[in-house]
C-alpha cells in the first residue's frame, strides 16, 4: 500500500474557504459561547437562501475536487468571484465586506498558522491512520486501485454533508481526535 494515502490541505483551499464563510454566517446569529473561527465584528449581507446556495456550492466543489484529484488539479483555487456571486447579496457594501473576508482568509491560509498548522495538527495521527488502514486492507486482501486522498478542513461543515466518494474524503481535523476509531472503517469503505 506504499504511497496510497495522501492527507493534506493543498486541494482543500476551496472547502476551507467555504467553512470560513459558513462560520462568519453562523456567527451573525450566535451568542458569545457558540462563536466559531473566524469571528469578524462586521455585519455581512448574505443571500436569503444562503444555506441552500452554500450546500449547492459545497457539493459542486466537492465533486470537482474528487474528479480532479485523480489528475492532480486544484480546482476553484482563488476563484473568488464564484463564492461572492453565489453566497452574497451583490452590492457595493457586500463587495467590500467579501473582499475583506477573502483577504483575511488568504492571509491566514497562506501563513504558518493556516494550512501548514492544519496539516501538521494531524501528522502523527495521519501516520497511525495510514498504518491501521494499510493493515486492515492487507488483512482483507484488498489492493488499492489508486491513492486515497483526504482533504482536511479546519472545522466541521454544518450546512452541508461532509461526503465521501471513491478514493476521496473530506475530514475535519477534529475527527482525528474525537472520532478517530470511526475513521478507519469510514475510509476503508471508500476504497472499493
């Protein structure tokens, strides 16, 4: 099973940006104890059907990444107009707010505190997961057809289903710590 598992954030720029937007949206109606990262002290005007549009965009991006993952392509990377047009009310004020949101995400994501920290937070657990998954597949006589790709997201996706498809999964880093035992069987199921 050599080199058959890749856990990373390179392909998850788009999904993490969606989580970032999701959390800003959710924070607008939350009390202090339930705030999520990032907390921005601005009011953003999202579309009335934001949750429906979010789910549609999540599914679209997930499918595209799952398909392009086979070819090493990173879809939606820095395609900021897509997010703005689908999720935000289009006017001058929301355009300014969206550009600030996009810039703060980019600064965080491309800093050491962003995607590198997300990836490194599960480094040891990722190796353990690889070993357990490899042993399980060997025990069952299953040979992977291609590399299993896991895109890490920094927080749970609450407005859409975190999906699994053939040889591709999106996993919040929290699951490596809170739901680790379920991960091996969950990932084994996507390798058939």
